C-alpha cells in the first residue's frame, strides 16, 4: 500500500510537512480499552509511523459494547495484542510494539525512549501506574494526553512535561486519593452517579459505571485531535492540566473547566 495514496484525503487538513512529521512520530498508548484502542485506531488511519501499545488485560464480554478490537472471538485475548492485529490490517507497514505486561518499571524504557507523545488511557483504578507513567514521561520531556468518562460526561486534557500536574490533581494530604481524583477529572458528575455508586468508587471498589461506544469515541477523538495539534502541528493545546475540556453527550455542550480556580471559563 502506497503511504501517500493511503493518506491523500488528509491533504487540506494536514500540510505535507505535517503529514511527514506524523509519519515519523512514535506514540505510546498505555491502556488499550475504551479510549486507548480507538485512539490507536485513529492514529493508524491518520498515518502515524509507530505505535507502542501496553495493556496487561484481556477482553471480556462486557467490553464488546464499546472497545475497539473487542469481538466474540477476541474475548480472553490480550487487549494490546488484539488491537495490534486490527491495526496491521489497516497499515501493514505501521511499526507496532506490544507490551502485554502493561506499563511497568521493566517495560517503561522500551515504551517511552524515543517516543514523541503519550496517550494515557488508564482509568482511575490504576493510579499507581498512572503516576509512574506521568513521572517518566515528564522526565523525558513528553506530553501526555488523557481522557476520562462516565455515562454522558467525558473530559480530556493534556499534561505539559515542563509543569506536570497529575500529582497535585490526585493527591490529598495523605497521598493518592480516589475522591480527589474524581473531583479533579469529573467536575460535573454524570446523572447515573448515584450516592451508592460514588461511595463505592471513592472506597476503591471498581463499580460498573455506564459506558458506551459513543462516549469512548468522543473521548478518543478529542484526545487524538489534541495530540496531533501539539505533537505534529506544533500548536498549543486547547487545555493544559489541571484544566479540562468537559463534553456532555446528552446536552451537546463542550465547556472549559479551570482546574486551579475550580470554575467554568465563560
């Protein structure tokens, strides 16, 4: 497959020199589920040159309603491996590295050294891994792009390596806190967030939060748009953590949340 022919419809959205930068870019995707899978999918179709995929989990039947590469015949298959298989069908020339052990002290150099950007698609229940990822990315001068969502509410933000903000967003006086994390990333709670569900989440239990393919696709779209904007086009991010873009799928609203002042930008 000729690369220029495959990406010709990008012309007008990306300048030739931007497409060339995208082709030479290596992106690390940590977490290949609801957001990481479609983010990798979108990057592959845009024409990124290299993807490094990390996820220790396997697909379950409940993933089929929203996760890229989740099929009845991939239940039980490692998510990173399954996503890689789909991406090779899109572009056999795409360089793909898979870490089925996930992001760990033993795999982080392989995943981050020489990368140009990072997708953090980990969820709230992987704070230890997420903090390690952000520390190591900042040490290498890498921007990290992330999204979180529940039911109809999705948020997206970018972490500047010169002023990493995750530690402050998730820690209280006693260390990493689920309550602080939820408050920082979900300034408006979805309507399905009952007091019981919220209490279970804050206690560290992973409840079955409503999620669908529409929300996951929105989150991945916004995230990849920001990644390309910063890492390929050289433009400033629309929001930098602790600020968020907050999308309400039901109301079709997109608002800017100022994390420091904890207020909506008007």
